[in-house]
């Protein structure tokens, strides 16, 4: 029973604690190549947020991890069987309700612990920041917190070597045997400007990859997953501690 995980702790403990920072893991439910579970993003954020919060808690940070939101924005995967889409406007409404509670109860720091590339938070955070001026709302992408090249050989961004390694470490019982791993080959837009990153259109997922993956998972190992997991947690824990300690009236130097 971890006192920093809301789903596990209880009223007796919670009512005695003044929490500084709420962490909201937010994933997605979607196909991850042939071999990883639909809940991959949720398992990743569950484990990473909990471990990071534990490290921060041990150093005195009063952090509380909210239950992971299991559905994310999957507007580009509408034709992939059982990918469950939450429209951005629905996501905004849910986030707004959660912030309403935190604001009323004077937990003024919120970190959205994002685990899914299709969730875009900046415009929502801008609007909610205006609506709740006492709230400090920030967003992290754990998968961008470290230089992946130092941990993995193959690049990718969905069910790739990194995600497969993490799941081999965290939930090996839910990873199919290697013979079932697709190549995660990505087709690029014929218009070059899109690859250069300064023009954007939503990718029609079923047209850019055969197996739903982007990034070849074949060099994934449990050991790589463990090393990456532990380093991400250390970095995240440091962030949690810094946000807890931060004086919101005096953030800049
Ligand atoms: Zn994923």
C-alpha cells in the first residue's frame, strides 16, 4: 500500500497529508505492432509514474499519483480494430474536471505524465491555465526525457525497440515471442516537407505501417528496458522533487 498512489491509499492516510503535486498518467488503448498489448502506453505510464513518485516520496516530496487515464486521442487510427479514440474535446473536458477538483482542494501543482504521442496538451494547458490562474499545470513526455540513442540501436516511435524492451522488462507475460514481431516499417509522405518536420498533417496510421508499429523492435532486450526504465525514473523523480519545492511566485532566474 503505497501512500503516494491514490488508487492504493485510503482516506485515513490521505486526510492527514498535504499533497504538493498531483501526477496524472495518461496513456492510450491501441494496437502496438503484432506483439505488444493494447495497454502498452498505460502499463508504461503506470510503472514509470509509480516508481518515480516512490523515489521522490522517499526524499520528502509530497506527490500523489492519480489513476492512469486509459484512453487517449487516436483520431488517426479509426480503422484499426479496437483502437479506442477519445476526441481532444472529450480529453479537454475530463482534464478540466480533474483540475477543478485539484484547484478547489488547493493542490495547485499538476504534472500530466503523458505516455502517448497522439495526446496534445499545449493548447489545453494554455486555456486551463487562464481559467485556473492558481494552478501550475505542466506536461511531460517520459519517452523524450533521455537520449534514446544511448540506450537503443533502432529509432522508432511506436511499438519500437524502446517500447518492446520496456515491456520485456515490465510485463514479459504480455509480449508475444520474437517470431511474431513485425518490422515496424514506416512509409513516409511523398511530399518531402512533411519529413522535414515543419509541415504537419495527421498520419493515416493504416497507410503508413503494415503491422501498426513504427520502428523495428528486433534488437529489443529486457536488459535495455531495465536500464532505460531506471534512468527515466531517476530523472522523473528529480523533476517531481523540483516541482514540489518550486515557489510558483518565483520560478524564473
Ligand atoms: Zn506506445
